[in-house]
């Protein structure tokens, strides 16, 4: 088809979409977006974007990259939003999944595709239904607006006049005795002769301590997704892993982050989430003391593993002149790998206190951890 034909077709499809939206509006009342997060500071640099709930952080994908959801249904009138600020979120985009694209959007894509770089074009994937996201992301981490869920249900209902058949999901297999990823600290301890530090953490930390303390961008860089899957499989099968074979110092770094992220309960425990989020309401001079109080309430096993990890991250931060990874930089990387809410995902406004708490743990490691010693604890 010629570009003129595409333009005519796009105009027709736009009229159809508008007619469907009008009909849909007659069938149901408009549900306003949720009120803004009460903890959101009006002085926050992205306040005009965050207050509408358009963008939400949804954890990490399998390779440790941040997942961000963009809900178009929450877009306000154009005069209420700084679009230049909103577009800053597109930086370093690795993949873009567009769910529920209209025919108008698809035709526009065909019109402008020749003008878009091939590199960016490869990043865009269109998905018809929300369930299609499961092939690419951890769907349960996504904070999806109810109006989007209802729209998805309506689309499925219109498809051949009925909902698609329910696919039976086989029950999950029990973990292997040698399993390291996706199982609790207690499970790993019980299967490893009572060892308090999980083998995968001990081996990655030991390797990075010997070879990676001065590597620039340690923990910030990603690694091959397939390599990470292969290493995870070796650990889960109880087979030896030699990181020298991969010739990439970022492989053990990503493996360590992945291990923490796949724990059934965060290392800092669900119970500590609210106290940690409240750290910003504590006076600056009392925050380290508050951190110590929160940490003292951890179960012994969690405390031992956390102390081992933070001791190592403190070492990394001490080499920041070489690796450029200060306590603040490390906190941005590890914050959401150490603590997340029991339901849903952490809001954008929660990132500040979560990262601040992690930064304080790293910066003031000696002060925070010196008053509690647990039998059997070891340090890297």
C-alpha cells in the first residue's frame, strides 16, 4: 500500500476507534484514576508526572533491568502535564511492549516505520491482551489499573463473542534438594548442612571480592540473559560454577542480584517494609539510629545474611574512586532487591526511602551492625 492509502486507512480506523470509545462511554461510567500517593512530596522533581499515577515501577525482569508500566488511561489533559519531563523516561529503553494497540496505532506505525531507526523498531512489540505479557515479564509484579483490566476483559468477550478457553496450568514442581533460586533461606540452610550463607551468595561475593572491587560500573551493568539462565540452572542442579569460564565479571554480579530478587520473601522481610518507608520522616540526625532499630528486629538468619552482604557492599563503596559505585549508587541497584511490599509493587514515591535506607546501611555499616552478634555469623 502507498503512504496515501495508509493515511486514508488510518483516518477510517481512527473514526472507528472514536465511535467504539463513544459507545463504550455510554455503556459505563467513567472511573477516575486513583488519588495521588499521600507520601508524594510536591517538591519532587517529577511531581507533575508521578501524581497522576501514569508511570509505576514494577520490579525487575529476568536480566535485572527495571520494568516500568505506562498507563495511557491515566493521562490528564495536555495542559496539566510537562510532556518534556515525561519523555525523559524513554532514556535507555531496552524493550517496549504496547498492549491493546488500536488499528489506528498499528497503521500509524506502518506509516512512520521507515522514518524510525531499525534499532528502536526492534524494541517494540505489540500485544493484544494482558496475558500475552506473561511470555516476556513477571506479570504478577505489574500494577495494572482496573479500567485496563476491564477493557481487556471486554476485548476478550468481543473475540468470537466469548471468552477464550481457560488454559490449565500444571501445578508447580517441588524444588530440587540443591535448589538455590526461588526458595527460602531456611530451605537452602536445611539442604546445605546448616550453612547460614547460601552457597550462591558466598561464591559470587568471594569471586567479586577477589576480582571485581575496582571494576567500573560493578552491579550496574547487565549480562547475557542466556548466560544468567545457564548459571542459575547449574546452581539449582547442584553443579559447580566457575565464573572464570564466562570471561565477564558482571555475570556473578547479576547472579547475586537475581538470587536476592527471587527470594520468596525479601531479605529485609515484609514486616520491615512500612518502617523502612517511614525513614524519611525521621530527623536526619536520628536516621542511623532508626536503621539500627529496624535491623535489630530481623530474624537471626536474615540478619546474618544481610550483615554478610552489606559488609561486602561497604567494601565495594570504599573502592568508588575506581568503580564509581558509591553507597548511593549501590543503594539504587540493591534497594528493591532487599525489600518490597507483600502485595503489589513499590510506588515511585517509595523508592526514595527504600534507597535511602539501603544507602545508610552501606555507609554506616560498622555503626549499624556492631551492636548485635549472632552465633555462627561470618563475614566475607
